């Protein structure tokens, strides 16, 4: 089956909840869903952030 290339941008998902998101933490690079998840990201250690980024 031949089809043209996919032209819509890929969806981004929250690294903690898995929900669709438009937000990215500028310091860690993690995608987050809302302010409560952002607060959790701010409280995470750098090792935990690296584990989340590795799973992406």
C-alpha cells in the first residue's frame, strides 16, 4: 500500500500521565499536562527526570 507522507504534526503526550499536551518544561524538557503535573516535575530529582526522558 502506497500513501503520501504524513503531514500533520505528531502529538505530544505528558511524560507522567500519558495525556495529550501542548506544554513543555523549558528546564527539563519534559512534556506536562497541567499545572499540577508541572509542580510534580519541579519537585523531581535530575535522575528521575533523566529516567523519564529515557523512556520517551
